[in-house]
C-alpha cells in the first residue's frame, strides 16, 4: 500500500514540474571580454624584446602598437576584410626630431583610381617636430656719422618647426615654422602642398616665401653666409600669404613657378616692408649644364640659370626698401622710407655655376615703382659670390625647387680613428645696393664679406664672417668693418 502511494506521488510531481529546456548555445565573447583581450594583445606588442646587433646600431626607437583590437562577434558578422587597426608611431629619433604618425587602411574601394590625386583607401597623419636655434655675436668699427653699431651677443632666431605628409582624401604635405626673432614673434611658414596634380604639378596654399631671389628661396640655413646679400634683403619679397603652382619640365632639368599673394602686414624678417599690394610672382629656371649627380655629389657639375618677376598692384599701397650691412645685430643703413605707389614691378636674373667643390653664384634685382606723387623710381642691386669646400663636398641642388638644399658632410665630426671633421667651407661675396633715385635718398651700400663655415654634421653649424662696407648718399655716410660669428642647431 505504501509503495503504491509513493509511486503515485512521484508521478504527480513529474506532471507539475516545469518542462525541461534545451541547452543554450555557447555565446561569443562579450564586449568587455573583447576589450580585455585587446589590451592584452596591445601589451604583448609593446613589451620589449631582445635586441639584435642590428637593432643596437639604430639611432631611433620605433614601435607600432595597435590602438585597439576588436574581436568580432559571430552573431554580428565578420569585420570588413579591407579594414585594419590604426598603426601608431610616436618616437624620438635623435637628430631627426620627434616623429609622429597614425595611419589606417579603410574598407572603401577607391572609385577614382585613374586620378592619382585621390586616395580613399588610406587615412594617414604623419609629421615631425623640430627646432632651429641660432645665436649671433658681432663687433663693429665705423667712421663718419654712422650710429647704432653696438657690439654684442643676441639671439638671431628660434623656431619650432613641423613638417609632414598625410593622406585625407588627397595626399598632401604641410610645413609650419613658428618662431621668434629679436623683438617679435613670426610665422614664416604655414602652408599645405598637394603634389602630383596632373598638368599642374604642385599646388601650395598658405604662408610661404614667394619664388623670387635664389638666395632667399634657398633656406637661410643652406646659404654660405650668416645673412643674405643686402640687395636681396632690401628688394626681394618676404614671406606672404598666397596660392602657388609649380612643376618641373624636360625631365627635371627646369622648373616653373607662378603664384598670387597678398601682403597686408609689411612684416618681413629682412628689409622689404612693402604692404597693401596684391602680388603676382613668376619664376623660370633651367639647367644649361646638367651634371647633377645625387649619388656622387662631389662630382657635381651644373649651370643654373633663372628669371623672375614680381608685379605689385593696389591702391593705397606703400613701398619701403631697406637693408642692414649683412649683419642682423647691425642697424639699417639704407632706407627709402615709405613711398605711396599704385604699382611696382621687380625683375630678377640669377645664375650659379658649380664644378665639384667650387661654386660661383650671382643675382641682379631691379624694382620699378609707379609713385603716386612725382616721377617713377628705380632701385637696384646685385651680388657676386664664390665658395669652395675644403673637405671635398659639392653644393647640393634641388631639382623640384630650382634652388640649393641642405649640405650633408661626407664624414660627420666624431672622435676616434673612424671619426671625420665634418665639412669646411670658405666663401667671399661682393654686393651693391642702390636705394637712391630722384627725390628719394635712401642711400647706397657696398659690401665685401668673407666667410669660414664648419658643419660638424648637417644639423650643426659654426660660421665666422669678416667684412667691410661703405655707405653713401643717405641719411648717414661712412665706412664700417664687421666681425661676427654664429652657432646654430637645426633638426
């Protein structure tokens, strides 16, 4: 009897029990789990590894670490096959400065493959931060009524620079120079360039140096003297805001440049204080002898020729040309004062001959001014210089800009049996600047300057300039002698 009751109770309990469920399928990792795994992978990628002998010879530290690692949920479907994690690079590379980049391959298919300007398959932001610092010291001797020549030591320029190349729909490069010269802050460059545009070449927009004057188009770090020649300081345009197109022709043997600019500030690191004009600047260069050998620069043999024009238009504009005696610590000694003019045209001729370690360079500039009151005015100047590398280098040439570029010594300076002396250069330059015409007595300046330069390597320089000059026909007259030196670092 008791056994039948127990059997009945078990059957009743089974009828009232909840129906059994099928086992649940295994789920993919949760989002929290995915991020934890991603962090573990990132730490694994960033962990130091044993260095090989080849690694120990490198001057930089470079690590690429995925910014995030996302595990795909099987229920959500696989990630796009063309999309990859962001690749980061943030490293200090010694004399090459602080390097930064972030890039990622996108999942987009580029529909504009036939147009080389566009790139939709990659997004990239890359750049390098650098520093330029130069300190000058000078002493003077003068005769006549020349004044303001105070010997001393002064900061010539301090700049923070940013350079890079990026891709956001189109590839582009950028350049920014924010600096300080005695008395004011400057922005000498803040521009973006888009290269390889069909039938155009390179498009540049922003603040930069217009293409007139070989010695000012070339970086001031790469000329053979502490300062450009006085006539270039006075007459050539300074850094301005504009739009420029440029390209090479005949397989890089020549260059052409055309740009439109607006100068409202009259703020120039040198002496041209013209303001209130719209400028149209063009330049054409040609290698009449083309023996530029980038693989063996000590055997360079080439003849560079160039023509340029700067047309200025604008009602209510002012022209003002002035120049120092090729020393930034010295005062201005020739000065036209402000001249009201509706238009002006400046024309330049340039030439440079390089034969191995020896080079000769010359330029002439002439400015014709349509003054609002009085007759037309003409100002002009030019220089001739020669340079010789005692250590076997040759002046390097940039085919893209039609100008000189930075020297890299054959052997950088170092102690020990395998060390070198760097590069040694001696130079001499004669220049003449005439800023007097009609009723404008800006003065005339003649200068002879010699230079001894030591480049321990491409990022360091020491310069010694010794020169003499004569000032006539202006507010003051007399003779002067200069001894000056500079120590500079640029990376």
